[in-house]
């Protein structure tokens, strides 16, 4: 019912990373975001094999009396809600008392405590709506390169080697869903929070960013226009329709620079490799609404 969308935060990082050198904390945060999404997508693909009737909600941000909490994946079926916290950790980790460490000795946030906080808030949230469904929560490690040494015996933790078996054992009734689970999912989705307050954007300015159109496959800026209709990537060879490449770039420009107007000049400067002003103008005319005239023309979303 709710697909996983690329967050604005990740969009900004991807774009900025393609156009300038990220450093220090920003670079780390960006690789964390990519890794996180990779883990989520991996888990999504495993869920595709599940049978029966259920609803899947992904990336949910909820508010229980001023306490925000984020849920990676929810499966709502006839009598049960399965809540999953997904981790894409790689390498060897160990648990000492309640503390989690990588084998290099760095302490990480205890993911089990995170799960328990989310669970407790979500349980109260469900009670508030008088949901009769049973809640089961799991901490899932999806990366096959992850090992948890001295793993605590804990049925909430699903390690990579247990994951397939765990999912095979999940059984959902085949009968059509009743109103209870459907209404609950609707309530969750009706919650008005739109954007995560946790996002941390990198700092950048227009002039710092390298201009051009990045390749839709490998994100290289080494692209050029061939004829009037094609964008060719010099790094991986992929060809893309110029129109869709320009549209992609305009969307990117809007995400990065909320306060800048979309004009033919602005887009041409941003795209760099498109020599034809007319070509850009035609794409904007077709997909956007024109405001003003002559020198003062700009475009807004239709
Ligand atoms: Zn490419």
C-alpha cells in the first residue's frame, strides 16, 4: 500500500555527490544512506515471495504524542502485524552485555534498544486506535557478510543465515482481508507527517556544483548530446532520450534549489551539454506551466 520512495535526503546527496567532492561526515552519512536503502530493497525483494493476503507498508514515520518513530517495514495481515527493523550491517560484530561493537572495537547504537523503543511507541499507538491485531517485532540483518559473534539468544533477532527459513515460516491466511487490517493501514497512512525531521542535508552552493546531465545508470557527468534526441554516457555507454534526461535534471534542480525559478536559461546553464535553447524550451513548454512573458518567463509544475 505504501511503496518505498527515494527520500529527498538521498536525492540531494546523490546529486551533490555526483557534482562535487563530499567530505568527512557528509561522505559517511551519504554512504550510510545508500547502504540503508540497499538493505531495505534487499528485504523488499525477499518479501515478494510471500504468499497469502496481507498489506505491506514501507518507510512509515509516525507520531505518538509528540514522539516520532520510524518503521522500516510493516506487514499487516488478518490477525497479526509484523514490524521489521532492517539492518544492512557488514562485517563482524559482537555483543557485550547490552553494548554492540564492531570487531574493530567501535561501539554502535544498540539496534535491539532501537527496536524496543519503536515497538513500545507503536504498541501504544495501536492501543490508542484500539487495534485488536497482535504485534510481532523483529530485527532483521539482511547482509550475508554480517556475523554477530556471541549473539544473544533472542528470538527478535533474525540473522542472515536464518532469514530465508524465517520468511518461509511466515504464513498468511489466503482468505481476503477483513476491514480491520485495511482500516488500520488507512489510519497509518493518513497520519499527516510528510517529511522526516531526522534528515541532515549536505551544504552546497550552486557555483560549487559541476554542471551537466548525469547518466541515469552510472551517474557519471561525462555525457554528451548526440543529434537532437539522445544523451550518451561516455563512461558506461548508456543512451537516454534527451527529453527524459532534461526532465530529470529539472527535477533535480528543483530539489536542490527550492528558491530558484525554472527558466530556459537556468536549465540550460544547469544541463550544460544541451546547446539548443529551443530544445530546452520545447521540453519545458510540454511538461510545465508557463508563467509571465518574454524576459520574465518562468515555469512551474503542471
Ligand atoms: Zn553511464
